């Protein structure tokens, strides 16, 4: 799934509201923040692998 501009704007808005990003960053900082949030949203949308039935520690027992 592609990250749309609307998704990115919503994520940035929520990050600012939560205090994770500054409200008025400089231009360079805003570009870096946008890219970081894009990566976070992409990771959140990526399908997760199926859960293992047993943890590695349980398999050694």
C-alpha cells in the first residue's frame, strides 16, 4: 500500500499534537520529519509476519 499525502499529513498532525514533532520546525527539519513519519507509516501498513506458536526460549526447554 502506498502512503498518500493525506495519510502523511494526518500522521504529522497527530505527531505534532502528541508532542513528538515541533510545531514550527525549520525547513530542513520539516523535510527530515516528513521522511521519518513516512517511514513509520509505511512500516505500520506493512503486513506483519505470522506469529510463532512458541517462542525460541520455549522451544529450547
